[in-house]
């Protein structure tokens, strides 16, 4: 979903919706949200500027994130972020965030944030 109002990765972190695990570019705009746990679905459907919401923590998620040029990956549901994923995000230059919120709740949170309701 493309957002009407753009906000940055730093805005999301400051809002309390997610915390930084590795921050490549806090001023990168988040222009939409995309949620999936299928790598092929992310490659074909995520858009540049999206925040990608997932519970996957395998370092291989950085490839679709890079191809789609997402603003950040957000690991949801309190899923522990691995050191291997952090390291791969650093190498690939992809901001990595985490959230205790379930994917559906974080989706609503992001929508409300862009709508100015947070």
C-alpha cells in the first residue's frame, strides 16, 4: 500500500513502533508498507520505499529487500533478530528494525502514523 503522507525510518523509530537493529539511513523515506513471508512474493510485489514487515530472520531476506529497494525490513511479532541477519543488512546497506507488534497491528500502526493519527 502506498501512503499519502511520507515519513522516515527515524520517524518510525521515534514513534515507538519499532526499534533499530541496524540503521543504514534513518532519513530514508517510507512511502508504503508491504507484509509477506514469501521471498518470491517480496521480489515481485514490494516497491521501492516500502517498509517490509516479516517474521523471517534468515539472512537471505536481504536479497529481495535489495532487489525491491525497500526502505527497511521490520521483523515483527517479537521474533528475535539474529546476528547473522544484522551483519548481512550491514553488508547490503539495508536498515533493519524490529517490533514486538504482530504484523497486522504494525500495519495499522504504520497506516495511522502516515495519516497523522499517532
